[in-house]
């Protein structure tokens, strides 16, 4: 079974049902992601692995943006005051999109970062 092909239709409904809880939990904060990865180790599914990669990609992108904004805040105060809420809202939108896809049993990559997350986090299977 190939775990690394985004947008490939998932025909195995049993895989989706088994991985749905993991997919949903992975978007519920970093603690939820950790719980989901532990659960995934016991019962691996392609669906669960896909959403673990997507969620981790979102959290990593958020942390990177947050760190860059905090580092540049003393120099670009007005820009950082504007960017921090934009990054937070964008992250929330991505999390909601991923969560809706997990609830609906879809394996649709997150806009902007989904494809990159699939490539960089391919080790999560």
C-alpha cells in the first residue's frame, strides 16, 4: 500500500472508519496530535497517517511563522502586530479545513502547505 500519494482516492471504507478518530484527534492541538500518533502506532491506517502528516505540517508552519514574527517584532513592531493575528487566523482556518476533511472521510491536502507536508513528513506511515 502506498502511503505517500496525495489526492489518490481512498476506496477502502474500513481504513477510513478505523483512522477517522486518529484523523480528528490530530487536529486538536499538539497534545491531541501526540495522542493520535500513539493511537496510530497500535492500529496503522493510510487515512490516519495522511491526517497526522497534514496536522503536523500545519503545527510546524504555525510555529515557524510565530518564531519569525517574535524575532522580528522588535525591529518591525507594526508589521508583527498585524502579522501575528493573520498567522493565527490562517492556522485556525487550515485546522478547521483539515478537521472537516477528517470528519467527512476525505484525504484532501491542506492549501499551501499540504503537499509540502506530505513530502517532508513521509516518514509518518
